[in-house]
C-alpha cells in the first residue's frame, strides 16, 4: 500500500532556511528522520520480535553503517547535496564519538546532515529515494561479493 507523506503532520518548520542551519542541527533531525524510516522498514518485514527489530535496525543506523551508506550514495548526489555532505562532515560537534572511529563518526554526521537538509527542504521524493538506496541495496550487493568486488564487477560489465 502506497501512502503519501502528509506535510501537515509535522507542525514546526525550522526557524530559518535549511541551507542556513548549522550542519549539526540538520544532522540532529536527519538522525531522527532516518531512524523512523528504518523502523518502518524493519516493521514491514515479517519478524516482529523486539530483539530482532533492534538488531535489524542497528544494521542501518550505526555510525559505521551510515558512513558506508554515504560512500554508496556519493555517486548519486548532486553538487548541492555534496556541499551539504561536506558541511556535515566538517562540522565540529565538541564531543568525541563512543564506540566508533572519528572518520566513521564524521561521515555518519554528514549522512544525517544530508537527510535533515532534504527533510527540511521538503524534498521528500529525493529523501525517500536516497533512504531506499541505503535500505535496499542493488542486486550486485546481494550477490555475496564484498562491496569493492561488486563494484569492480559492475564496472567491468559497463
């Protein structure tokens, strides 16, 4: 069943234009938006045991997973989106990451910043497209080949 997002569901727009918001603010909302997207996805699957839902969700929402997701998305991004990613990656949070390295943390923040930006721009179609690319990877990724081998195989086929 296909449902459209009702933009009146969320009543509080940002205080200024999304392009003018601090990248960490964009990452803050982007984290929440992606979390809801992932939760909806795992609930759409057949196994609803809480522990299973949590394990499935963490495959997508960890810093390491989000950093990898950003790497996969980079070829798909417009120049404007790349600029937002760069702002998010370079943002200084004032705290150090727990349980992950700093590069994964920075790339994860950049990923969340991009999603937050698209959300506040109300570019829901683009937001959904990128989130779906992360959740449902292309067929070659499901082939069992590591990312680099799958990418090499794809390039050879072109």
